[in-house]
């Protein structure tokens, strides 16, 4: 579904991605893990056209989208839950969700998806008219996921959805990711919580200073000595 | 002072306040979305009065078509200013944007001097705005009614757009986070263009009514109202539409009442805005209706 080929990204003089190649097959959950500054967010941001790559291809459904505008990328079915939530704090919950569907014209479909989001996150329904900025961190994270779902993605990328959440809510978030996936949405997940991420993933990539250091099936990576030592914090 | 006289001043203050409010909204909208003080805004206001003047003087068009055309032309000018002077600097430091807007302001002023001439022109007032209504013993020009009424109608439309339409929602989203807005498939440039169109249209409506109320036009006539309305926007809390309106009315009414109650101070009429600004900045730096927004650099 999404194939990244030898992607390079520079921020001024910083060479943030050094020839990354990643494959996200249709209907799978793929995880990117790696230390701080490895280039995980940069990968997701370049997929969405927020940062422009200096070379390489990003093929989505047989089209190279590496030069496309974010707006077109979203309309083609890709969505990102950005790092740090980035909900619109002055807008209400419903307004945030409505903006997710900004480009869509199918009124009934929008209503249906809104109901689906409220099913996934009942708390959002309760807080329908609350200003998003006044909600708790966990609620804001749910809103960020809900808002991305309203764009009607076929591939949903999430940048550290569990960051800063209480352990119980982290469990909820991973369950929700599985639930979204079961509705036919392909998932590309960036997580610090490597264990939980790999457990639900079909495939995983380990990034190190802008390159893919290791890749393999989720279960395989979970049992890999190197991964366990470096990212799962286990003593071996 | 007699009640009759007071009412007369009140009516005048409300008209002036309305005009200030219309102009102040443009500052607040653009600041909200670009974090830019659009120095060219007062000059765009000036151009609208000249556009009205020339279209009216052609004497071919009925007044309302002339006014409508003047408003449309001004709206287009506002959009062009944004495209030419601000869009290329989207990723530049804010100070570059500020300098660009000062440059734009001088450019428009000087082009106006070249093409319109420095000598004052007299705005032709359509007869229907030139009548006087007598209520009891108070004489009020029709214009003094029309100005606040039109202002209120326009305000209602604007607030409706900003709060109840998708475009308005997108405006509010873009003004807090460009990147998140882009992720919602919002075309940020389009929303910024729309914001300038709205701001310039409001300035033009205000400009034409200004031309009828104060019919002497000169190329630098936008400077003082521009500065005052920027102050009005800051006093109300920049970025906040209702705040800009409140600031505009406080300034307009305050100015008129100052001159009315203390004629000896009438020479300080223009200083009133600055004194008000100083007091507000000391007492409530974010403005009367402003919230404590973190500086977006
Ligand atoms: N806007 C930017 N300007 C300059 N350098 C940047 C920018 N964004 C990221 N970088 C640099 O690029 C590298 C990769 O950053 P990135 O945000 O992709 O890392 P990450 O893997 O998401 O890290 P984290 O786990 O901390 O979120 C880092 O060295 C970072 O400093
Ligand atoms: Mg990151």
C-alpha cells in the first residue's frame, strides 16, 4: 500500500533521514521504533508532505506522493495523528471532528464516521461541546485520533499515541488501534512503548540515526536480543 | 450640556466608533492568522475611498453600483497585497513580514500621491445619505443612522461566518496551528487569502462611509485612522473580533466625548487613543477581551 524507497530528508544541514526504505502492506499494522532523534517523526511527516524529502520515493497505491501537497495526500486516504496531539484548543470537540472531515462532501458518511468515533471514544460524546484545550491529556489524545479518523483514512499513521498517558489508558489506546485496524484501516505506528507496539504489529522497523537498523516481523523483533536490550530495557 | 446636545454627540461617537470597529477588525483578523501587524491596512482603507470617489465622479454608474465596485476593487487589492508582500515570506522570520508590510504601506501611499495627487478631493455624497432627520429637537443626518446599522449587519454576518461555517472553523484552526490544519486537508493559503479578502472588504465598507462622513480625501488619510484602529484592536485584545469592535467603540465614543466635554483639550483628540493604549497596556496587557496567548514566534 505504501512503499518508501531510499528516502533522504535534510533539515538545513542536518541529514535526518539517510536512505530509509519501508514497506507498509495493505491491511497490516507496521511499527517504527527507535531512540529519540532517530527520525521516526520525520518519516511520518515526510509521508504527509509536511517536510519535503531531498531524494527518494514515497509510493502510495502506485503513485509517487513525495512531491504532493499535504491536502492532496490526505484526500488520497492518508492521515497522521501528529506528535503532541495538536488538537485545536479553542475549538469544541465537535468542531475539531468536523474539521477532520473538512474536505469531504458525503454528509451521511461524515455523520456515520462521527458516530463511529463517539462509539470508540464515548468520553468525546460526553464532552461534545467542551473546548478541546480544556480537556485532559488522554481525552485530547483520543480527540486527535478521532479527528484523524474523520478524514476517512485508508492508512492511519500515529506518532506516539501513548505518550504521557496513564498505563490504564495506554492499554485502551492500543485496544482502540486494534479496533480501528479491524475496520480495514492500515496502521503505521511510531511508539516509544516498543513492547506494546510490537505485540500488536505484523511487522516492525528499528530506526537508528536516520537509517533502518533492523526489521522483521513484530514477534521476531520482540525476541531479538539487540531490540530487547536497547528498546525494551531488558537485561540480557 | 443639554441633553439634546449630548445625544448629538452620542450619535456622532457611535458613528465614528462603528467606522473604527470596521477597520480594527481587519487588523485583528490578519494578526490572528499571520501574527502580523498589517501596516498597509490603513492604506487599503484609503484606496477604497478614492475608488469610491472616482467611480462616483464618473457619474455614469448609480451610486450603489459605484460603491459595490469600489468595495470589490479594494477586496482584490487586499488579496494582491497578501500575495505579493506576505505569501513569499510564509516561512521567513516575522520581522521580515513586518518590514514588508511597512514597505507595502509606503508604496501604496506614494503611488496614491502620484496618481491621485496631493490636493484634497471631495467625496461626492449620494443625495439619499445627505438628508437630515429631526427627532424631537435633535437633528441627525441619515448617515449617522446608516453607519451603525450597516456595521451591525456586517458584524453579524462576520460572526456567523467565523463561528458557524466550515470556512470560519478553518480560519480559527489555521490561526492556532498551520500544520495541524494542513493535516485536515485545509488549504492554508486559501484561508489566509479569504481572511485578507474579508478584512479588506470591511475596510472598504468603512472607507466609503468614512468618505461620506468626512468627505475630504488625501493620500495619507489612512495613516491616522490606521494607527488608531490598530490601537483599538490591541485595546480590545488583538486576535479577538468582539474585542476589536469594543475597542473601536471605546475609541470613537471617547474621542468625541473628550472634545465635547472638554473643548479645551480638543487639540489632544488624536492623543486620546495613545493615552488609552498606555493605560490598557499597563492594566491588562492582553487587552480587554484578550486571553493570555503564548507568543507565537
Ligand atoms: N524542524 C527541524 N529542524 C531541524 N532539525 C530537526 C527538525 N525536526 C527534527 N529535526 C532533527 O532531525 C532528527 C530526527 O528527528 P525526529 O523528530 O524525526 O526524531 P524522532 O525519532 O521522532 O525522535 P523522538 O522519539 O524524540 O520523537 C533529530 O536529530 C532532530 O533534531
Ligand atoms: Mg518523534
